[in-house]
């Protein structure tokens, strides 16, 4: 069943602003990235989403395509972002079948809760490889096509008769801004993602490309919030109270940020981190009091992380 438009995008955007443009998105079948792609396609674009799970990726592409009659959305499964050659081949197929790549989102990510005492080298490396190396590989695979798009749709700041192109967005997190227990692996990986985006902004800005980061905060109904919280009413309410605006975000708010950064209105925004979290990171830190892993009591207890779906259990 098609997702209602009001659930993935605000009504302020002009239809057709991405007409016949192409978006390449890793992690495109995920809760947040699928809504980013859905908004892009609804506004006239076509897309290619990348993932490891073939069934999930292909069915996700078919579902996204229902948002606009005549849209083309390709789902390429069995593609690991840690494999640069596989991503390069995926980008080549996307460009061949859809006519190019004008926009890219590096959205594939991995996460779990673990203190360093229980975080193995392999577990740490796994997240670094998926998030940091995966983002780098996505940029390397897409940048040649983004350069060509930027040539056709020049970033002049004046008139865009053919629309925009040559834009890239990386998905990050805010844990490394102030530090967070149980997230050493993610803090290291996302800090790297931010700097990869900055490198693209600096080195490819002269070609007309813009590169920016979107950093989501707690977003309702996402896999991440289901996995990283116990979801009991008391914990949920405590989490919401810790956010200055008093609530979790909605997936459409991430999609809206994406549409903005891809639009003409963001043509002079480059090398920026757009935090979409209701101000949450400014009230957060190592002293996490929003759940059962209270700092420093949990660390001193020596207990393992339990009660969280997909929590990793690692040896020293």
C-alpha cells in the first residue's frame, strides 16, 4: 500500500523539481533513507537503491516506485558498501539504466550498543568499514557521474532552467560531538563520515558539486530507535523530555532536509552538517540518563548490554 504523502514529505515543495534526475542511495531500503528516496521520486526523480539483502532491496524499490506513476526505481541487492568494486559496478548499472547519476546519498550504516570492555576489534572494525569505508566507497563510485551532472546543471546561484545536479549527502550521527558511552565504534565511524563529506566539499566544490551531512536525532518508528531503546513508556517519555522540543522527530523531517539540500535553495551550502534532532545533542553526553544504561553505574557494574534487539556480544 502506498505511503501517504504527508508521512514522507511536507506540502511546501514544488512538484517536478527533480524531473528526470537520478538519485543513487546506499541503505535505500532502510526506514529513513527509503523516505528520503520516496520524497525525491515523488518530486519527479528516478532512483537506484543499494542494499545487501536482495529481497528487501528489490521490494523496497517497488514500493517506492508507487509514489509516482511512471517513475523508475531500481533495487540492487547483494551489494556490500565495503566492496568498492561492487559499488562501482552498481553505480555503472544505475547510470546505464537510468541515464546518469545527479544526486547521491551515503546512507548505509551499522550500530549496536557495547562498552569498550565488551567491544572486540572485529566488532569495532565492522562498524568502521560499513559507515566510514562504505561512505568513502559510495563517494568514489558516484563522483565521476556527479561531476558530469554538475557540468550540465551549473551551480551559478542565479538561474537553474534545467534544475540542480551534482549534490551529495552523507548520513551521520551526533554522538562524537560531546561523547557517548557504549558508542566508541559509532563515534569514530561517524566522525570519519563527517570529514569524508568535508573532503568532497573542498576537493569537488570547484567542479560545482556540493557535499553536506544530515545528522538525524531520535526519529520515531525507525529501526534504530527500536533497536537502541527498550521502548517501555517510561524510557520513551524520559528520552523525549531530554530533547528541547520535547518529542522524537518524524522521518519526513529528514526527507524535507534532503529535498532542501538537493534544491536550488541550497546551492551555496557546501561542507555543512545539518543536525535534525530538535536540539537533542546539546543536552546529551556521556551521562546518559534516558535508559537502563545509566552512566557510570552500568559501566562499573561490568554487566553486558541486554534487552536490546540485535545487541552485539563481543569478547575482549
